[in-house]
C-alpha cells in the first residue's frame, strides 16, 4: 500500500503576482522558469542573492526567464519569533504593493542573525518604506499577518517537492547548484531546447 501524502491546506489568499500554483512570486515573463527556494533568515540565501541576484535580474530584463521566488519559513526554529515565516509573509505584502524584488533586497541587506528574535513587525514595515511601499495597506498587511498561512503553504509545498534546504534552485524543474555559472549554463541550454 502506498503512503499517503499529507494534505496541504491552501492559504486563504495569495499575494499579487503569485505563480499558478500559488506557492511563489513570479517576476518576469521569459520562457525558462527558474525557481529559487529561499529563507530570509538563511545566510547562504543572502550570499546566493549577492552572487546571483544581478544575473537573475538581467535574465528577467532580457525576457529569458520567469523567476519564481518561494520565500519559505524553513528556519522558524532558529528565531524566537518565527521570523522566517513573518518575513516571508511580509514579502507577500510587498508583492501586493508592486515592490517584491526591492523588498527582497532590503530583507537580505538587513538580515538579522540566526538564534535571535529577528526583525520586529515595525522594522519589517520600516524596511518597506525604504523599498517604495507606503505605510497604509502594506503596514496593515504585515501587522495583521495576512500572509502567514501563505508562508506555511509555500514551505509545505516546497517540502513536498523535495526541497530540503535553502537556497535551492531549479531550472525548468531540474535542480542545479545555486551559483551564477551553473544557472546561466542551464538557462542557455533550456533556451536552446526551446529554440530561443
């Protein structure tokens, strides 16, 4: 008898620009899908963003890729306030406000250390101001935890897909090492297969 996959509860709502499956935020509209599974508390994710972010931005601008970020609450146990899930939820609020990537950069630039409380909701709201998000609906979205259940969903779906750590990168569904050289090589190969 096969083992049953646990039922994943769909979130009450998903952010603007969510992927068709609702478990990521899509930036760009290129033919090659690049999935980046990240955690805003993960130091290696910050390094990944620093090393690969510019390349990914360029590939999006060149209309080569659709970049799907999956902000997970993977490291909730390494903060005293479930910071990973709260930061993930706040990034959903930022997507509603049309500034997901700016907010992603701000979260990594201001990454708190593992083991502490992380940033407070007020600090998450303040970062949003610097990323071009107004105080009103964004602040309310963060403080009310509107996308906390979405963050749990993103994390559960990633685990179901076999993601066991962050950052994890997949090109057209195939995992690749999370560095610019292998990402670019895989994207070029996928474009060639697509005739692009």
